[in-house]
C-alpha cells in the first residue's frame, strides 16, 4: 500500500520533502495523483483505439497509444503541479483559467475516440447507410452522364413509333368502315358492294399502302436508334457495375457517422454530451480540487520554502549588484582623476618648454618686432 501511495504521490507532482512535514495532506495528494494516473490510462485506451482504426495494426496502436498516454499523463501532472494556492481566490482563479482550458481541450481529445468505441454498433449501421448513399450518388452521376443522349434517342424512337401507330390506326379505321359498309352494319346500312363500299375500300387500301411505305422508310431508322439505345444502356450498366463499393471505416467516416446519429437521435446526442462532460469533470477535477480547497499546511510550508529561496536570491543579487556598481564607480572616478592628472602634468611640461624657448630668444637679442 505504501508503494502504491508513493506512486500516486509522484503522479500528483507533490514535493516529498515538503509533504513529509505535512502528513495530513498525504491522502489529498494521493487522490489527486490517482486521478492524474487514470486520466493517462484512459488516454492510452482512447489513442490506441483511434490509431487502430487508422493503421489496422494492434502493435502500432499499442506503441502510439502508450506514447500518447504517457504524454497526457506528464502534461496533466505538470498542470496540477504548477497550481499553487496563495490564499487569494481571484489570483488563484486567474492562474487556473488557462490550465482549466487546456484540461477541457484534453478531455475533448480523449473522449471522442472512446465515444466512437461505445457507439460502435450504431456507427457500423450508419456506415452502411452512408455507403449506400455514396453509391447512389455515384450511380446518379453515371446516369446523368448517359441521360442526355439516351433521352434524345428515346424521343426520336417515340416520334417514329407514334407516326407508325397513327397511320396504323387510320388504316384500321378505314378498313373497318369499308367492312361495315359491305355487310350493312354501318355507313348506309345496306348490305352491298356498291360505289360507296368501293370508295371506302379504295381509301382503306391507300391508307394501308401509306402505312407500308412509312414502315419501310422508318423501320431501318427505328432499328438503328433502338440498337444505339441498347448499346448506351449496356455501357451505363457496365459503368455502374464497375463502381467501387468499398466500406468507409476510417476515423473521419466514424466521426461523421456519430455526428449524423447525434443529429437524428436525441438519446445518442445526450449520451455523447454526458460522456464528454464526464471526461471534462475527470480531467479538471485535480485543478478544481486545488482551486476550491483552503490553504493546507503543505501550501504554507511550500510557500515558506519558496519565499526563503526568493529572499536569498534577492539578497545575493542585490549584494552582487551593489558590488558591481561600486566597482564601476571606483573604476570610473579613479580613471577620470588619473586622466585629469596626466593632462595637468602634460600642460605643465608644455608651459615650461614654451617659457624656456622664450627666454632663449630674448637672450639672443631678438624682439618680436622683427629687429
């Protein structure tokens, strides 16, 4: 138990020397360290699953997951270790705000892959739906490529068939009228093969000949258009058949599926929100505990030790600064005085030399008037 407690104390970043003087704070910092440790463990599982979906390799997922978990653990440990209570809530809050923001960001990063794992079954079903929608879009694009030409051919085929159908209907109508005139069931109502029947029969024969001429002229075109349509239809079917239907199973696709599920189901949206809030609470718990807790003996002793070090440093730097200032003042003033003395001596030498020169000139009888 002692080794476990010491390990959790290490995870909290507490100073052992200081903590030995404050045994009442041992359990507090052991609890904080345990929270930091298990946050790193959750980060390991989260990163391992996320990277497994990327690399499809258990070994790579474990290696990168371990690195990520250790990094999050070290970062959380540093965040908690850097939080120091000074007894002023507004100052502690100001110091804690960026750390809380960083903890919330880490919670979002850690929670998202675990959410994907929790809703894995629902996400797999949504991925199938997304795959079908994607295939339908690709199929529609293929059909849009062939549609204009196929529609034009269908229109021309329908026009030719309509023309033939109209002439066929006219021939049948005229032939029926001639037959009714012959058997007395229509027309004049008298059964005979007289002039009226012959006129109607001639008109029906003419319509039949016109139909045969139209079929003879249009059928080759109709056959050619139908052949072209079947060829385009076969090309369209082949293009659709060759479309890729690979399943999208990457990290981005799963996040998109989870987003769609959240938008379509309030229950999944609430569950996802609560999971995120839970990880935020876990990640920020050590910081909030230190923020809302009153100053404990550990905080006072640590503050005292830091203050003593700060004062010793201030004393040393002040003494060193004064020594340097005095030395600079000494060097400056003595140097200035030495230069001034040297200048005075040089002036005296120059004056003596000039005086001697003037005396020598006067002894030789020279004057300054040039005589």
